[in-house]
């Protein structure tokens, strides 16, 4: 067996792990991000020499270090990780509460009453930025780590049925892109300009096609290892993103954004019915001749082409979520209602997932079936909901510290109608700009570049290093160095106020 075949076999025929384990690992970054906010507030309060380099170190340690450990050496010790983070967080929270500069002698009940009356910056939702960055970071780590022995095989992409952590990454990426798509963020005043809106939406399609063709040519030219049953012989994730964006842009001309759930449910249910009652499933698994042929464009790429239907449903669910989250809300108590609503929906979806897996069909990333779509949306909403809870907690901590500035968090507004407060807000504008220099904002700003850069560096490392026979320490060093390099590049671009667009 050649080295290429050994690498392909290393990531093939896997069955995944439990939904619970993946959800537990998915939500670990939330307490880490909360600890990051608490530590930032304390450092700003006690150290006047707080700089962007300090923020980068805090962000890297809070966001990158735990995720690499979760996907490698500590994958079987998630409870221990949570325990360490919660103990550290509890210590920080105690210090923050003891050293608060506001309401020092006021009872907690009175503090909470005042807190629920304050407003927040409604145009910006930190949870969405963190959601997209967590998915990007997870994907970047996983696409390289999966080639090393220290990455648990149960977390890799599944062959046919099952739930693997890397299966979640692809679906969540699509969901996250939909939440902030141009149709969701479009102002009502320009809703009527149909042709203009469609043109703007479709501008993001051709760069994805170019990237897809580029990836295909490079892989074929250097004879890089491929997992054919993932998308097919020629197809890749960039092509899936391009097709999904093209079709959904056309659909959103016909149907209002806030009715996207209708398309999401209709597409995924009809697709599942087609899988169950037509030869479609047999076509995906065995080709047109029933023997697994790869002759012809459809047979060669049947998984990637047909599974696009499932990703369209996921995308439309993300559009519906985005239209709900971007409604104008100013008070903290309004966001608490959103948290409650998302919690009910995600819990209902997990119940539906259990029923569908028991009565219809198990989760299949390869087909992107009904169970897969429900699983992706349920996990995505759970992560978003958890991040919103973290945002509310961090806002409460900022409420206790006068002038606290935490990157990628809500700006508190004591009295929106007050011109005095408004003038104070304008005075602190340069300070808010300084605190935006964080790793989360940097990655969110150039997310597609980060994904592309991660793919390129993953390929380079695989060509230069024998990943299959790497020791644990060497593997960890490479993973952390790889993430540090990618993050530094994005952070430097952000410091220079540069956004790399592909269109």
C-alpha cells in the first residue's frame, strides 16, 4: 500500500461518536470566552500598560489552546477540562465582584433590577461573530489534526452513518454563513431593488467557484490524498457553497426572508421522502449501475451534487435564524427572551432528532439527510444560545465596572435618550476602536481567507511531514505552530485595517 493510500485509509470507514460528546466539546469554548472577558476586565483595571499583544495572547490561550487539546490529548477528559475552566472562571468572577467599581454597597437584587433596565448596542451581536469564529477555528484545527494519530478516529468524518465532530463542522459553516448573509442584513428601504439585490448576492458565487476549481487542479496535479466518498472525484466543499449560495439567492427573491423556514422544512422533508421511496439513495451509494461506478460526471460526484439539497435546507434555516436575531432589540431583558426561545427550539429539535433517528434514518453526512439537517441546526442553535448567555453574563460584569471595554462584546448604554451619555459614548470612540483589535474580530473579518489559508498550510505540512508516524509531542507542536501562524497572519492584517475580499 502506497503512502497516499495509507493516508486515505486512515480517514475512511469511520462511524463517529455520540451526539452528546460532540455537543459537550462544541460548547467548551463558551466558558473559555467568558473567562477571557473576565480576565480582560481585571487586567485593564489593574494594569495601565494593557496592549494589543496582551489581548492576542489572551485570545490565543482562551480560544485556540483549549480547542486543540479538546480535539487531541484531552478528547477523553472533557469533564476535567470543564472543571478546570469553571474553577478558573469562578476565581475570576469572585475577584471581579469583590473589586467592582460600581454598586459596591448595593444588594445583589437591586443590582439585577438596574441591570435588566439597561440597553445594549443593537446593531452588533457578539454571539454571531463568536459562533462563526469558533466554527472556523474548529475546522482549521480538525483538517490538519485528523491526519495525526493523536486525533481520535471517532471525531473524524463518518463514512456513511453516524455523527463525527468533523461532520458538524461542514454543516455549521453553512449555517453560520447564512445567519449573516446579505439578504438577512439588508435594510428594508432597499428591499424593492430585486435585480440589484440578486446581483449583490450572486457576487459571492464566482469566487467560490474559482477556489473550488483551484483546489481541484492543485490536488490532481500533486496527487494529494482524497476521501472520494466525501464529495466525489471532482467535487469539493467550495462547489457546494457556490451552488447553495446561487440557489438560495434565487429562492429568497420569491419568498420573504422571515419565511425561510418554509423552504428549509419543505426541502429537507421532500428530500428524505425521495431517499426513502425513490432510487435516489441507491444512486448516491452505488451509482447508476449499482456497482459503485465513477464513470460520468454524475457518478463521479454523486455525493457532492445530491447532498447539496440538504445544505440548502440548512442554509435556509440559518437565514431564518439570522432574520430573527437581527431584529431591533435594545434591552437586556429582550435578549433574555431570545435565549429562552432558542433554548426551546433547540431542545425540540434534539427531541425530533431522536425520533427521526429511531423511526426514519440515522444521521448521514454523506447524503445530508433529514436527521443530518436537524442535527446541524440543533447544535448550531445550542451554540448560539450558549454564546448569548455568555454575552449577558459578560454584560453584567461590565455593568459592575465603570469604563470596562471587552473586545467582541456588547456596548452598554445606560440611557439611550440621554445626550450626555451619547456624548460620553462619542468621547470613548477611539478606545472602543482599540479594543476591537482582538483575534475573534480578526478572524471574523477575513473568515474565508482564514479557511483558505488553513487549507493551504494543511497541504504543505502533509507534504513535508509524515503525519501517520508522528509522535504526540511533535504532533502537538505542529498543530499549535500551525494555528499560531495562521492566527498571526490574520491578526496582523486586522491591525493594518485590511480586509481581503475575493470579489
